[in-house]
C-alpha cells in the first residue's frame, strides 16, 4: 500500500484486494482483543463482588464525556455524508476524493462517539446514536452507490450496497460493547473514558491526519482534485489510516 501511494498507474483493484485482506486481518485482531478484554472484565467483577469493603475513591470518577466531543464527532461524520451526497448529485470526482480523504476520521469519530456516554440508555440518546449511524453509514453508502451506478460503475455500486449489512453488523457489535462498558465499576469506567477513548482516540485521529496530508500533498502538487489522478494515494492512505487507527 505504501508503494501504491506513489504509483504512476492507477491500479484500484490491486489496492482494494490488498486493503481488504489487511482489513479482515485487523478485524480478527480487534475481535480477539475484545474477547480477551471481556474475559478480563468478568474476572475483575467476580473478584470485587466478594470484597466486604471497597477502597474509598476520593476523586470523582468520570462517567461520560462532554457534549463537545459528541458534536465534533457528528461534524466529521456529517461532512463525510455531505460529500457523498454531492458526489451522487454532481458526479464530481473532487467530492469523492475529499470523501475518501476524511473517511478514516469519520469512521473513527463515529466509533468513539458510541462510547462517549455509555450510561445514557434513554430513548432520546439512543435515537441520536441511530441517526448518527444512519447518516454516516446508510446515507453515504447509498449516495456513493447512486453516483457509481450513474457513472456506469455497476460493480462498485453493488459493492457499496453490499457493505451496508456489514455496517449494520459493526453497529450492533458496537452497541453491545457500549452496554458492556456501562457495567464497568465507576473507576474502571473513568479510566476507560479518559485513557482509552479520549487519549488513544485522539492519538489515532492524529495518525489518520498524517496520511491525509500525503493525499492533500498529491492534490496540490499535481492539481488533480478533479481528474482522479491521486486516487491511488487516497485509497492506499485510507486503508493505512484504518489499520493504524
């Protein structure tokens, strides 16, 4: 993928095959890590249940993140969805290229948004999560599929439709993990939100920005935002960003 970022000839099929292979491998690693974490969580709960007295915690634990983080996440995902809709309406390659550019950031923002307020189980907040998912996954995929079908790329359009059930499966898993996070003891939940979600999530966004700059550099140096000459760079950078995130 690193070599394809600077290739002169467009080879989207090779990038897609290599990228999806790596994505499946990363998904396997993530599932394995989640399984191990859940086992460790159950072990800790069993150990703490038998204690008669708990150590007093003087610092007030954090149980949810600020609405500011939720708003920033929604801004990233809404921007991505808007670019996809613009691509389907105008068939402008520049909108598709810019959408690919921020796709890793949008996905990462949505994933972290699921865990910002894990204890909010009320119907209004769940509707917000469902609307967030619908805009970033369903709307964007249908919009890009419509644009690809209009341009005669039937295979790519069908692939966009095929990815919708995968998005739904990932969202279902995310909701299950969110419910598991809500059951954590107060101090562990505070550590999870502060260190895992905020610190590591911010670091991952920094990683995706690093590869985004490579795509922006290609756009500027070759003046190729409208002609698709930097699609190699944007596709490869997207996969690499997702892996590192």
